[in-house]
């Protein structure tokens, strides 16, 4: 294997499409597998059609230690030898490639649709067109454990309350879970296809609703990609405002998650307070741009709303007030042995499994990994103002809750610092046209974890391919692993400790 098998780039750095090495499939497999074995991660892996029979597979490998990304491609027809038996991180990516482009990963250990493909529009019927049904499990075929005392518990896809559909199939002996299989993709929306084939003016709105609780995260990732492709420079003030919005989004969701965890163990004081406090953080976002989720704030070129001295003062006072209440609310739970006892040693994932699955975000940092795009692949304001990476090492529900608590503190300190030192006047620069035949990988640390957008332009400068990887795509298998040998009654707090997105998986 030679380093010429891939190109090394930096986050949000545009590069010529032709600079991506195209190697044969054997070299491609060896390179990806070897790099992952060296401790790197598969940030994205996708296909795009070259003609009626050939598909170009592209892998984006994240080298956290060096802060760079490695990209390589290969061309395949009909089938190729699966990477998944040697690289677990390729599992869901390969199933997605198969259902989108009809390319079979031979030897895949659990080769079934990633999504409920019967709900696809006509252009998503590659699964039916390209694959032999005799070798293909149905979406509703599940792994089974046999034995006299083994039984199944099925949850969903329809859930109580306002929640998107997802099916959870537990193989149990009594209350003990042997295996959990998660089936998603019941409402595939075709956003990636709409991005490259629809009205360009709608793309920012697709990004804002791609995973609604991560409006700022996905909007900034898209904006970074378009700015790199057009050579647009964003003002320092706009970068600061983006950082403030990102951290407010993180704080709102982390507070909501901690409150929901408290509710799942019936610790109502923290649950009640955090429910209200989440709304306070969302209201601070609305103070800036008029929308509690941050819609219409971020656009390629900068931001659409500014802060004057009066609003900065109001935000600073409000943040101090709400953060003080947050510390008190969370502290009540930290001081409760009965509540903490339900979290400790529940939903544990070994560090080895976390690394094998390529977990990101809070789930990874709760296993002791210093894995944070703001630190490893910084862009924007994070190049100049670092937020210390919050980690814990017990790999359980408590660790995932505790990391959230630490991140709330550090995001608050970051926002206060930015509000005190914000300078400049300009907040928006009109971007030019995207350069032709260029590509970019835009990564960002959303509140759930690593967001990765890949954009490629054609000869006319228009988007030719766009691929989004939400952090949930990496972490759903982590939730399944956390339930091994747990009591089935622990599923609610394990599930909430990850709090993954159904729609972020179902693009």
C-alpha cells in the first residue's frame, strides 16, 4: 500500500476532483482497512453513478491525530468484496450504497436494506432492480436467537408521543437482552437527491430541517462547503456569531437530554427544571434571529442577523441567569445517590467496541476518546478560540450524562468570552459562483457529534454530488451494543443517553 492511494486534505479545503486517486478495488479495500486499523475513522463512504453500469465508491478517512482527511475512490460494477467483515465501520455505509445504486457487497455479514425501501420514490428502486432477492433479507427480517426461554420484544415503529418511526427488536431471555437490532428508514425523504436536482434556493431550508434539532450544525457545515467551493471569505464577526449559535444549540439540547434522563429514572426535580431551562436556551437563540431553532440565521457568506450592544448585554445577563439555574437543577441529580445509581454501570460500551464502531460525539467522549471536530479539525472561530474537550471514562449512561454537563459549562464560558470580545461590523459577504470540477469535505462538531458534508461540482460549477453523514449514522449501532446483557427495562435510559436522530439517519 502506498500513500499515493489517497489524497490528504484539511477540513473545508476545496480541491480538484481529479486529484482524488482512483485505485482498483483490492487496493481500495486494503487502504481503508489498514488505515482504520491504525486508529483512524471512516467519516464517510458513499457511491455516485458514473454511467449505467459503473459506480464510483469514495471513502473519507478521518485522521484525528494529524487533523487531516484522506480521500480515495474506486470504480465497481455490480459487486465487490465487502469491507465490513474487516472494518465494522463500513457496515451501514455499504448497505446504503447497495440500496441506492444496486452494488452488492459480497460477504457482508448482515446484508439487508438499511432503510424501508418500499417507501422510496421511483428513482430509489435500485435495490429491487439490481439485486437478487434470493440472497437478500427483507427489511423486516431480524437476527434471531433460539432457545426454550428466549423471546422477542418488539417496540415500534410507531411510538407514543411525537416521535419519528423506528423499530427496535430485542432478543431476550427473561429480562436479559442478548441482542438488539434497530430498523430505521421508514420515512426516507430524498434530501440528498433534492439538493442536486431541485431549486438551489431551497437548499438552505433543506439543511435547516435535515435534522431539526441540529439546524445550526448542518447549516454551518453546508455554508462552509459552499464558501470553500466559491472562495468566499467569511468575516470574523460572522464566524463568532456562528460559534455562539452552535454552542447555544448544544446547551439547549444537552440540558433537554439531562432532564429527559432524570425523567426516565423518575427524578422529577431535575426533569421539571431542565424542561423549562431548555426553553430558555432556545429563547436566547430566538433573541438573536427570531427563531428558537436558529432558522434563517446561517447562509453561505456569513449570517443574516447581527448583535448590537444592547442585545449583547441582554444575552450576557440572560445566559448568566439561566446557567446558574442549570447548575442548580443538574446538581440536584448529581447529589442524589438513587438517581446516579441507576446511571452507573448501565448501558456500558467497552472502549474497544466504541473504537471498532467508530462512535463520535458525546458517545465517544464518554468512552474516554478526545474526539471533537472543534479540537481535531477546527474551522471558523474554533481556529482561534478552543473549547477544552470534555471526556469521561466509565463508558456508561452516567458518563454520557456527565460529559453533557461538562460541555454545558464549557459552552457557556465560550459564549461569554465571545460576547465580551466580539469585534468587527460585517456579517455577510455575497459568495460567488462555485468553481467547476472541485470537491470539499466540510466537518463540524454538532451537539450530537461529528457532522460530515461532502460536496462536488461538475464542469458547469453546479453541485454534481452531495453527501451528508449525521452523527447518528455512526452511533445507532453503539446504542445496540450498549444493550447487550442489560435488562430490557434499561432501554429508555440507554436510548436517551445517546438521543440519536431518526431523520438524520433517513435523508
